[in-house]
């Protein structure tokens, strides 16, 4: 009994020493930053719905400078806001930073025929329903419309509100496998039933597609190519070297044998879940920000209307016509410059000890780019860096490499970037072709942000006026 007690005391001292040693990692290296709490570090601040994580990072940058560090449990993160360092991490040294941080896994039309008032809960809901509708069609082959009747939206909202698994995995990364089992067993207590609903839906869609393919093959119906992401994933072959790489081998290895492998069902399910969860909230949030800016800047809105009229005659919003809307791209890009909101896209994890600038980076260190600070740096963007000016993106070649990364950068740039831009173009073109968007008394100006993983407007109230040349809804 005494021996067991002694072992328990020794183990406890070892664990406490390990966490305290990790907690003071940046302090011991002479790099400034917030200490947070023993054992937890800055996890409580980062996973706090009161203020988005990206705003906390910006606040700390103002206090500690362009390079500083903080911890989340034993996990350590270095924050940078220099374009050259960002380009070094995302592009030039991709071999050394090829992983990411660990995770656990509206008015009455009859009374007012010319004006409709949309409040945040209405406008945002419409944007979310729209983006989820498109993602479901593109990702999992949904055929019938489920707008305003899609249970996935509620499930994803519940998933984003589940903080405990993320905090646990951040504090005890070595117990991540145990955490996954615990989440499976205690899914209701952790608020993760929604995650399993999303996973089950994706799994069913994939299995149905496999069965459909087999049936078509037996009936002599020729497969004519992919219609959605499930088809693409089922057709995809992955270089085994690249796959091994993700688990620790070297990306630049040239002597190893090339082996091709099909994606497993679990891998395809994971990709579909990623598209459904990551693509839904981010695109709708971006649309809310764009709506605010074009309502506030009527001159920009008129330029957009004229561009749409010129390139999309008779409301023909084809892929080729939408590709011609270059000024709209500038508006979306400028919006994302001022309001980048997806913190996870701006992080990488060091997989091989290296050096960026004059800073030694040890394997396992997370790198996080303070994108808001970098996107509004007057040394990069000029004296109007904090002003909305879409024209600045008409000369993209003048933007320094690594200075503009709303979707991340390099080989692991957000895979849904082009789809998100296309979705936004399609909806904005359809709305602006028929309505004018204006601010009103209820519009919150300037925007106040809320959220945790992503930053979104606390409220968004705008007014829609039907254009005079439109006679019907």
C-alpha cells in the first residue's frame, strides 16, 4: 500500500512538473505573451463565446508585439503577423509545417411593396439555408430542396457550441484517443449527438451512392463521370507517399516507391463532414459582411449592379458569366481583408524542427498568423488600411506575398475557397439584380463581432428596395 501511495505521489509530481514546465515554455525562451492559467494556459480565453478568438489574438498582438507565444494546456503556439514569416510557414517551408493544430475531431410585401426589412435572425438564416442547400447538393448529391427544412443546420449549430471536447483535447493531447472514445460513449453529455447525426447522414449518402453505382453497372448503365464530391472521392486515387507523409514521413522523399491507394469509406465520410461543417457557417458569415459593406457604400453597389447587368444578361448566372464578375471578386476580397473570421485556417503545426526568421521552432509548435493585424497594417496596405476600398484588389500583383490570406495559403489552403467565392457571387448577383440594399436605423454600425471558432456579426439589419425595373418577386 505504501509503495502504491509513493508511486501515486511520484506520478502526480511528474504530471504537475510536466504541465508547469510546458506552461512556462515561452517565458523560459524569452518570448513575451499571456501566461494564462497553470495547466490550462490560455484555453479558457480562446474557447470563450463572449469574444471571438481572432479578436483576442489581435488584442494580444497590440500588447505583446508582432511575435509572441501562449500555451493551451501543454500545447504551445507562436503568433506572427509578418507577411514574410507567414509566407515562410505556409509556402516556402511547407515540408516543415504540413499539419494543423489538434482538434477533438424579414417585412410584409403587401403592406410595403417596395421595401423589406431583414433582421439578423432572418437574413443570416437565409444565407445559412442557401449555403447549406448548395453544399448538400455539391458534396453529398442532395436532389430535392431542403431549404428551411434541413436538420443539418441545427446539428451544426449544436456542434459548434460544444466546447468541452476541444478544451479537453487541448489540455490533454496525449489522451486524445481516450477523449474520442469518451465522446462516443458520452455523446449526449458532451453535446456531440449532432456530430454523429452529420456523420451518419454522410455515411448513408456514400453507401447509397456505392450501391447505386453497382446497380447501374449490373444494368449496363455506363458511368459518365462525377456529379458531386462523393463521386470525386470514390474515383480519387491518393499517392501513398503523400498519405504516409501526413503521418510523419518526409514530403521531399524521391527514392520511395510510388503506390496508389483508393480513399477508404471512413476517409470519404471525413471529407464530406468537413465540407458540410466548415463550408456552411463561413460562407454565410462572409455574405453577411459583404451585405453590410455594399449597403453602406452605395457607389460600390451601383458598380456591382452595372457589372452584373453587363455580364449576366437576362439573369443568366452561368459559371462562365459569374467568372466575369471581377469587381465583385474585389468586393468579396476586400470584405475578407477587413473581416477574416476563420481562425483555424491561419494555423499550422511544425512537424520538423526548423527556423523562421531568427526564431528557432521546435517540432510540435503551433504557428498562428494574426490575420486581422496583418490585413490592416498601414505599412502593407497604406494609410487607408482600415477603410473599405475594393479597388485596391484591382492591382493584386502589388500585394506582398503572404500579406493576404483569408483562406490560408500554400498547399493546404482552404479546399472550399473557390466554391465559397462562387456561392457568394451567385447569391449577390441574384439579389442585386433585383434589389437595392440599404442601411436603416436598426443597422449596427460599426459591426460588433461575436462567436468562438468563427467571428460573425452580432446583428445585421438592412433594408431591401426593389429596383424600379422589377415588377415581380
